[in-house]
C-alpha cells in the first residue's frame, strides 16, 4: 500500500484535496456573544499587563513615552504603570451609562411580523 501511495503524483493529490475542500468545507465555529466579550476582556487585560511590563523595563524611555501621550496626563500614566486602572471613574460611568446595541430577540421579530400581517 505504501508503494502505491508513493507513486501517486503530487499534483493529483493536490487536485483531490482542492476538490474535497471546495465541496466539503470545514465547519467554522463562531463565538457566542458571551465568549466574544470574555475573550475581549481577557485579551485587553493581557495586553495592558504587557504594556505595563514594557513601561517598567529598561527598554522603555518613560519621558519619551509621556511626551507622545496626547489625552493623558503624566500623573495618570505613572499611576497606570504602577498598577492602577487604565480608565478613570468618569470614563467607567460614561461607558456604563451608554446605550447598548443588543441584537433583537426572537420575540421582537414575532411582534414585527404580526404588525405587518395585521396591517395588510
């Protein structure tokens, strides 16, 4: 069997793989909203920690970094590097009070459909 497999041209194997992937594509699992939010929070936390570590390393020039910041005071940046939150209390309150754009539920679609059928 191994001898037979070794004698099959590589071009034929690639053609069969291409055909197979065209007609039978891999199923892609999409994230749920909760998984997406959890992954976003974890990745943000990880990247902020990496930024803190870089800012504390000898490779970082803190004065040059502070001079590039436009909307952040040097005191706020120093507090972030020392471990404080990257968001102020006002920013957290503003974010929490914003309107969320959740996807409509199935019930709201049913209400829309009954509205359309009753008016026609």
